[in-house]
């Protein structure tokens, strides 16, 4: 299982993890890759929890597709695993997303799609107020890193994501 645990509702996360572990065959493995709370992306979604939920929840006719207002992070899952004394190993994986096009205006379509990805919101720019848009963009600016392109000396803006890789064995 990779990433889909994000879509377990907040209220049934513990039950979902217990059930996954209970049906795991002896010697079986569950792989979870979860965002940490000490990364720009995790902090963004934690700071603005309703961005991805307000529009999508109001547009969904299927109650099972309604997202929780709280982001599930690796600390949440590790807490449940520890509580139930379920053994796991943990590794950290850092990745950087080039978000330069969110700020340059050269390719607005790509920049908007990147914002949709970062905020987990379809048509983010069109679906939020200018105030919320500006708050999110300021947050992203405050948490991005800037590196020089070695080929032409242009600045490249990166948004870092740190994930925990949890390997659960039975």
C-alpha cells in the first residue's frame, strides 16, 4: 500500500490500519509512504487544511469520497502502530519539486497544475478567494528553496517534501 492511507477517514484510520495488519499473512509486508510534518508540503496542508476539502466535499455526491479536514501524517500512523505494538522500520525520503513555473508566469497552465498538486485541489487558483490564494503563495515562498541553474544561472524554486517510508512486517 503506497499513499492510499491518506484517503482513510480521520475517524477510521486506526481501524483501517488494524484491519490491514490483521489480514496480512505471516511474513507479509505493508509499505506506507507518508508525508512528515517537518516539510514544506506537510506544513502547507496542515496550515491550510480546508483548501482541498471545501470544494471537493461540496462537489461530491459520494460520502465515501469526502475527505477529512485533517491531513494524515506519518506521526499519526506511527502512533497507532506503537499503540498496538506493531513492529515497523522507518526510513526518510526527501524529494524536491521544481515549482518555478508557479511564480514566473511564463507557463501559467503548468504553474496552475503545480498549485493544484501542492494544495491537492482541482483548479485551486479559480476555486479560492484572492486572499487565500495570496496566503498560500506567501506560505510557499517562505518554505521554498532557491537554487541556481548551472547551465544558464537562472534561479530555480523548489518545494521540498520529506516522507517517511514505513515497512510493516508480520
